[in-house]
């Protein structure tokens, strides 16, 4: 189960990073986050300590036996004024708890016995970017940091950034810039040069790194090899 949750967490990183950039909504419902998770029929797992832009926070993780469409209906009935962003396989909910604390809950549909996995986090009243990047994550040229996350238990890092180069050029330049630090790409040179992402390994530091570029955005992830 722990490996299952870990894989799902990796899948959701890029989307979850956007949780910290949602504009405030003046008509949010004042709700109890525990009541909200109860309404969504979430089975809570052990929370994960996380550092976001220099802030020590906690990310809740849970599983739900309910389909995502059911969760959408429950939210619209119980909390009609909550801020909700939905697409075909995910749901992002923002609500205000006691003492005006802000909570954000992200649901993503994955299928199986527990078709929906849930991530939740209490956001500080002012989430100032004390340090919105870390030296642990190499930042590509012509890119600006958006947010980073450090999962302290596993010593893994995730970063989300803006990039102003075309994805294939950004990846090519990034690959060249990190070669002197022991990183090498797994993909053979014979593969199409128009790719937008890559997996790198580093035998010196015993780490792996994944990076991907899209239109004006990108994400990077580093973890120890164990």
C-alpha cells in the first residue's frame, strides 16, 4: 500500500503544485475540514510532513471508495459556495475552517478498489515565499521558480517553474548544463530530439531526476536511489 500511495503522489505532483497559486474566492463556505472529508467518505492514511517554499506543512493522504462524480455531487449539495476546480479526472476544493484557516483538498481518480485518492493541506493565512527554490533542484536556464516541495521523510524534492524556451530546446540546454555534475540521460541519443522530458541518473550522488517541459512551464523531481 505504501508503494501504491507513493506512485500516485508522483503522478499528482504537477497538478498539486497549482494548489498554492489559486486566487482567493470571496464567497467560500466556512466549513469544517474533518466534516468535508467525512462527507467525501475518505479513509485517512498517515500524514506526510512537507516543506513548501520554506514553510513546514503537513499533507494529508486518504483513499475513497466513492467515484469522483459522487464527490462532485456531495460538494455541490453540502458546500455550494466552496471554490471548486474540476476536470475529467480530478477535483480541487478550497474551503475555510475554524479561525479562518484555509484548507485545500485535491481528489484524483485512479480506478481500482479505491477509485479516488485524496491529498489535503492546511494553508497558512499568508503563504509568503520564504524561499521558493532550493539548491537541491537545478533550475534550467531562462526559467523562473514557481514553487518547490521537500518531502522530508523520503528526502525527495519536487519543483515547478516557468520556462521561456521551447520545450525541446530547454531540455537540450538543461542536459548539457548538468553533465559536468555527474548527471546523464537514460534515453539514447538516437531517440527523437523533439522530446520534452527525460530521466537522469547520477552515480556519484546515487540519485535519479525526472524533468519535463510544456508550454512555458516545467517540473523537476529528484529522489535518492535506494
